[in-house]
C-alpha cells in the first residue's frame, strides 16, 4: 500500500513537471513567434503611471475579497481586524498561487493563522470553506454575465454562429458547475464530513486518517451548519462582496488596454475579463496555468479583434501583476511568521 502511494505521488509529480515544461515551452514559443522586441515595445508604452494604475483595480478587488471572507467569520468577525485579516488572506493566497494544489492549499493556513485571534480551528476552517463557496458562486455569476455580453458583442461578426455555439457550450459547462456548487452548499448545510462518513460506511470504506480525526471534522460540520442557520444575510453579503471584486477586476482590463492605446469600453472589458477568468479556471491542472493561460488569452483577444502583440502583451502584464502580488504575499507570510514567533516567546514560561 505504501509503495502504491509513493508510486502515485511520484507519477503525479512527473505529470505536473511535464505539464509545467510544456507550458513554459508553449509560452516561449508564442513569445518568439510574435516577436520579443514587439512585445517589449508595447509593454514599455504602458509607462510607470500605467503600471501603477494597473495595480489599483487589483488592490480594490483583494480588499473586497477580504470583506467577503470577513462576512463568513460569523461571531468571530469583530475579533479579527480587517488589516490583519487581509495579511492572513494574502499569505494563504500565496500558497494557493505557488503550489500545485488547485488553489485550495492555502485555506488550511488561513484557518491556522486565525487561531492567534482566538478563532477555533473548526470555525476557521468552516469560514474558509464557506468563503470558497460564496466566491465560486459569485465567480460563476460573473462568468455567465461575461459570456452573455461576449455573445452580444461578437454576434455581428462574421463568426457569429461559431461564437454562439462556443458561448452555449461555456454556459452549459458553467451551469453544471453552478449546480455542483449548489449541491455542495446543500451538503454543507446538512453536514459535509458527516455525509462523507455516511458514504464511506455504505461503501464499506475505512480510512484510518479520517477516522482518527472524526471528532474534529464533525466539529467543522457543526460550525458550517451553525453559520448557514444563523448568518443567512452574511452569506448573501459575502457573495455580493466577491461579485463586486470580480466586477472591479474588469477595470484592470480597461486600464491596461487604454494605456496600450487600444480601443476599449467597460462592457467589452468586463466580457474579456470574465472569459479570461473562465480560461484560467479551466487550466488549473497546469502549474500556475503557465502557457495555457497565455495561449487562451491570445485566442480570446484575437476573437475581440486585437492583434497578437496586444494579446500577448496584455497576458504578460497580467502575469507581472500576479508576480507583484506574490511578492506582497511573501511579505505578508513573513510578517505572520514573525508575529507567531514573537507570540511563542511571550507565552513561553
């Protein structure tokens, strides 16, 4: 059994390395094909002011995302200052962005860091599960809105029928995802881990690691059910805050293309960003979505009538923004670790 597990882990790592290598090769090939000097020239046209302005929408977006998470803390909401919650969230998002864990690896870290504010681990984990749920609901609504606007914008083009088919296929996919998210929420309301244990019992499956943590996992269930019963309004507020964050992110598209000297309006910017978000989510299996995200963005921008140079420059500038926030996440993680060390020294007898 141990050998099978080690073999599985090794195989998974090999697959991830192959996907990462393929993504890097794809990205490099696209840059060489389009012309590095052309992309560099277009990027430099953004200027220092444009770079700063590009970061404004993402700053507001992350603040709204933080508010969305704060709403899911229930009775602990007032215990954690907004600024410290923001630092904890960015530290967790750093782990999500830099480890191959499908954007969920940083969630346990967030819950663990909340313990310094006397938030029990069960309540902390419940809050990140609910926040992930509300963020996903808001994201699906946003993407559906973007696809609808995209079909409306692109219908007059010569590829109207193809755009319509693609739009319908994407809408069906998102509809299934929304249904799955709704079912996941229903299961949460009835006890997520209790459901898992019931299924395991009926199938005759016994996992020692889960059984050993049964009491703690059921405590998370208790916190989840309690939140859904007592904080229905906070649940809606959380969805609204995350949705506001997605809307603000569309301004980043508008700012980048505006400073690149390209024609753009807010409706088109929203549509581009929503579909780009869909593309990024669909390439989660590639570490960092490297190469896949850029290729998808390039095709998307071409569909909206932008040149290859503009499309690739736009994709790489968004990568720059991601790298800047990864750097900020590193600072936040370092800060939280330092605070934890100081707290341990203070509490040491």
